[in-house]
C-alpha cells in the first residue's frame, strides 16, 4: 500500500487522507460547517476502521490528492 491514500464516502460529505496504518485526516461537511480532524488509531476498533477505509470498496470510494486538497482550500 502506498501512502498517503485518499478515500471518500459516496455522499461526498467525508473525505479521508490516510497517512499510514494508524493515522488519517478527515474532512467532514456538517450542514454549513466544514471540520478537519486528525485521527490516531490507538485501539483495535480504530485500526479496523482504517483498514476498512483502505480495503472495503463497499464503505468508501477512491479519491485523489487534488480532490482532497481542493476542499482544504475552501476552509
């Protein structure tokens, strides 16, 4: 796996920049607000969530660095 990896939910309300197996950044659109959160997985369920983001195509879709960064510039 090459990092960073970029994923998004199909509703385009959450975008993920997966930095490594235990860390990711998330852009969330909630109403008129945009939130950027940094996550570090310290417990097993969080590590499974990151694995699902990377490998389960039913959960997320592929995104790109350009798409992810275009939303960061709007903040």
